[in-house]
C-alpha cells in the first residue's frame, strides 16, 4: 500500500542511506575545500560554474525526483532571478547582496504564478507549460532589448570577487548550504509525502494529503534556490544574457546532470554537473566532436546505470 511503503521508510533503511550519504559527502566536501591549494585558476573557474549548475540541478531533482513533476524549463526560474538581480544592479546601483535576495524572491513569485495553474494539469502538460514559459521569457528578453540587452546581454558593474579562489569558495559555500537545506527537506515529512503523491496522487489525496499544496511547496523551494543561484551566477560572470541563463540547451544540461547524479539523491546532481563540465573542458581541444562524446557518455550512464552515480552508491542493491 502507498501509505505503508511510501510514507514511512523502515528506520534501518533510512539510517543506512543517511550513513552512506555522510560517508560520501564528508570526504567530498573536504576535497572540494582544499582544491584551491593545488588547482589553477582555470580549473577553479570550471568548478565554480559546475557548482552553480549543481544547485540548479539539485532544485530540479527536488521537483522531479520527489514530487514527480518534470520541469522542462528550469531556466525560466533561473532567468527571472538572474535578470532581476542584473538589472537592479546595472540600472539602480543596487548592491549585489540585495540584488541576489530580490532576484530569488522574484523567481519565487514568478514560479508561483506559473505553478498554481500548471500543477493542476495532468500528464505531460505541466512539463509543456514550463517549456513554453522558457520560450516566452526568451522572446520577452529580445522584445525589450533596450532594457535587457537582448541577445548581446547586459553587463553588470558589480562582481562578487576578482580572485578565482574567493569566487570558488563563495560557490562552494552556497552549494553546501543549498545541498544541506534541500536534503533536509527531502528527508522531512514533506519529502515523504511528495514521494507518495508522485507514486499515486489519487490515493495520497484519498488519505487526506493536499497534493497540489505539497507540490507547490516543492516548486517554490526549487524556484528559490534556482533564482538565488542564477543571481549569484550573474555577479560571478559579470554579465547576464539569454544564452547564459535562459536557453533550452542549458535546460537539457541541468536535467541530464540531475539524472546522471541519481534521481531522489539531491546531492547526486552536483556529481552530474561536475562530470558534464569536466568532461566538456577536457575534450574541448577536439572541437565539436567533444559534444558528441560527452552526450554519448551521458547516454551510456543513463542506459546502464539508471540509478545514477550517487544513486548507485546510496542504494547498491537497487535494481532498474
């Protein structure tokens, strides 16, 4: 039954997963913390970008992995946060920290306005709505090019830091905080209810759970961290454009990163993002062929290890 198998995992199994997660996360964070001691500025730059994308993917995994809703347009939320922060800084001189906060709030408001009607749809229609939202945002950016910078983008006068090491630690701290909050949420009663509603929303509703409300909570949390990460990314790059934060290609990259890391793992999305960025940079000298090879490797992992990198380690006896 749904309420027996989904809402309450056995205590021993949950403790085992938490123990494996800690054994994986602790040494990984230690390694990430000491990376600037030996890595070049170029390597730190690649990792910094991958950490921000890791947060994007973690937010996506909360919505898909736990709520069961496929968001084909995560850059809609990212773009709202990024452009809000960038334009506030560029036109009003708002300091970066305030721009980041307002950008996250704007993403939550925009995400909520999109989710309220969209979450009432069944089947693939929710995913289609989120995809169309990205296309509409792209068009708005072009139409109002005088304000947004259009395809060229908008340069912001402020940046988080000039030093690569400092930018790296900003991204790492944000990644660790986001991962902690999202993981805690996924293992809370809300997370268990989301898993139940994803498996059988009709039975979950019959048990008295407000399915739409809980999915809205997941969407809002995903929007908050996506908008926050998008705004921080703007002040790291020093510019905001549709090609860097609102693009279907970026949507695909985020989704693939989350699935590669492992569905319902949250932190696994970080491993997927680092893998994609590292592989792309390592193979960059061979030109366009690198995109084919990275895509082929990602496809192979998805076919032969559907649980993902971290999912396989957390659930070693799980079968596809």
